């Protein structure tokens, strides 16, 4: 989910379980969405993207689902591993956007318990 | 190998001092971006550039300046007018070849603190 101030929402899962991280986006005109993973002290790392003409896209161990009706995006991670522990951000790109700028959500911290 | 290099990793600023953060990319990307990240928050856009010798203000440009004299370089200056500069600064770049819908790729950031 979205962050509130300094306190990131945290999702704690057991190693091997599936994780679902949610994001509510703001702009109904957004046509492109991206999930990023950020480890402590590093920059965001691209995970997967999806265009607004799709509702599902799969990568290696990750799936992104897009529900444009309720403006909701989710990231599913299969068989979560300790290396998946990080902060996950969603980003949206409004379609009428000359600079192709992104708007970022506040992030969700994923903690994987061994 | 290709990527985005930000330097220095840590930077300290004295009162009244301007400091410049470096961002270099060898990905041949036309577009480059600067973001500020505060603890527990998402990224906010400071400046962006879609082509050499051109740049645009983002949402929080006050107290910052940039230049884009070369395609591979997009330095950010944090001026003394920025009263709350302590943050993690991230540089990103993006290809503009073909499809507009391509992700931005990030460097590993510079952490700026006030002495």
C-alpha cells in the first residue's frame, strides 16, 4: 500500500510463501506502470512494467496485475526469498506527459523471515 | 559495463555552500532525471532533461540547478538557497528510442548531509 509520512507499510512473509504488494495509483489517465525494488543505500532497481492495455504481465517469479476500474496495481512474488527483502515502489506515467515523467508511490517494505 | 554512476556516495555541505552531485551514464540515453528521496518516502522530481542543452523543472526545483552540456552527464547543484538539503539524491536515465513507455534506470544515489 501507500506510505504515510515516515512510516512505511510493512509486509512480513515467511520464506517460501508468496507475497502480494499493493499500490493504489492516482491518475486515471496513466498509461504505463512500473514496479521498482530498492535495497538499503541503493537506487531503485526495475522489476517489471505493464501498459494500460494489459491487465496482467508475468516475469521470472513476479506477476503484475492492473485493475484500471479501481486504479489498483499489485506485485506478486512467488516463493519469496530472503534476497527479496527491500522496499518496493510502484510508479505511474500519466499519458498526457511530454517529459514522460513518473509519479512514485510511497513504498512498501517487504521483510522475509527465514 | 553499462550503467549510471553517481558520485560521491556521501557528501557534506556547510552552511552557505553550494555543492554539486555528479551523474554520468554510458547507456546512450537521451533523457535524464534527478530525484530527491526523504526517509520513508517516495521519489520527488527535481529536474529533468530530454536532450542535450535543454532541461525542465520538476516538482521541487527551488534551490537546485542543473546543466546538460553532454549527453552522458547531468550534474545537479544544491545551492545555499535550498534550506533543507539533507536527503538521498537519485539520478535516472531513460531511452527515448522507439516506444515512449520505457522504464527509467537509476544510479545508486548520493546521500547529502549538512555539517
